[in-house]
C-alpha cells in the first residue's frame, strides 16, 4: 500500500494508505454514515465529482458482486454501468472478504475501474471537520511525482449533464402505461421499481423536451450537483404542467426540480444528508419513516408557490423531504424510496404514482 494524503481546501491533512487505483483526484469531500451498501453508493451517479468518506469503520469485508446485466439492460447488483464516485475514503479496509455473492475484492474492483481508495484515515475526525466547517473540496496526493490539480468549485459544474443519458432508452416496451423518466443521473433500481409495476419506461436526457410525446406520467430522477444548473429541465417541467395534469413524481434531484418549477428556491446544506437512517415525517400525520438519502441541496419550502405544500419533513433538521400539489397529482420525495441497500419503508411512493396514472 502506497502513502497517500487527503488535503482539504482549508489546509487540513489526513495521511493514509492506498488500496485502490493510484491516481490524484480532486472533488467535494462528503461523508456517508450508512453501515453497508458501498457497491450501490459507489455506482450511484449522484456521487459524481465527490470523494466519499464512509464513517462505518470496517469496509470491504463482504467484497463486491459480479457485474452482470439483466435482459432489460439493467445491472443486476449495481446502480449504474460504472463507479461514479471519484474516490472512497475509509478507516479500515478489509483485504479478506466473505459473502455468497462476492466475485472480487473492493480493491480489485477499484483498481479495474481506476478509482482511488484510501484506508487508515481517522474518518471520525475527518467527519467532525466536515460537520463543523461544512463539506469542502479535497485532493488526494501520492508520494510519487504526480501533477496535482488545483481546487475547483464543485457547484460550478453541471454534473447532471455529465451523467445523464444522451439518447432515448426504452424499457419494458409494449407494457401497459407509458412513463417518461427524466434522467438526471438515475439509479437502476428506480427504473426496476417502475418496470416491476408493469409500465413502459421511456428514459430521456435531462434537457430533452418530452412535452409532445405520447405518455401517461412523468418521473423525475435523482442526480448529482446543484439543481440551479438545470434550468432547461425546470423550464420543460413548467411547460408540461401548463398544458397537462398528467401525474408527476420526483425523487431527490427530481424533488428539487419539481419544487423549482413550482416557484421554490434551493439552498445548499452544510454537510448534506447521506445515510440509510434519516427520519422523515409525513406532514399532517404522526407517521415517521426511516429513509435512505444522498443529497447536498434542499428545497426552501417557505418559497413554494401557494398551490404547493410540503409532503415530508426531516425530523433531524426540519429541512424539506418532499412536496405535493394541492389539486393536481404532482408529488415528490427528497429521500430514496427505492434504496436497494435499504431501507424500503417508503417504496409505496411508486405505488401512489402508478395508481395516479
């Protein structure tokens, strides 16, 4: 294992050892408090441009499943076609792995996909720094004489444009109702959850004008970065809402884009929500759900238009976790109902959408 140093933009340094691909990278350093699910998180396009810190100390002990593609074109065990996170940072990497479904080690996978991995870092102290300061840019420096990039502004890049599909992709063709899915960086299990409910999914690029297409419902997917960079998508959503009452559902970035179309503003959270145990309450009830989340921006619910209301709120910090229109079948969640590594308490959101078609 080679020496590697994580350098934060405020000058803080953390020394560790490399167990992945040896290459310097720059990205926004964020932390995830989930205890499992690193294959799903690494392949989640919402982590594009980020160095992912896992607070759970032991990582790699159950290896990585094989990368196989199902007949419908979706990966069986991953959330996309490759690793999107720029690097993974852990406290204790386990070289030995044991799991019935494992086909290789996390290290071998990272090296094959040319993604750095760092172990031996005090991730609890690193998380404290990020919680107090807020997420910041970071850089990996190796002992070799690499040429290192300067720190850049994560929010200045349209990450959605980088990860979205470039052409229309159809799934489950000829089945029942048709759903247009706006790909802002969609996770495979969102598509899978829709397919399992018997609809045809028409996946379109984030800035594609679908308003003249033949479809029964609109689904706005998750994705990375600042939603304020996606004005084209917002304008198309507004156009769709102005000419039709067709059902609309959104997840994560989809919640923010729908809210922007409804007049709301977006702000950046200090250190975001990235975990499997975020408590969310359904507004107007005492029902609380445990949810999986991965986002660094949030909707300012106080700026929503008069026809919109909050649907869910976060029980930790009171931030918005979903919105709904008062008369039309338009609603969304900031959390991930489809979370493949759990929990699945809120998968009923897909059922509500299908029932509205």
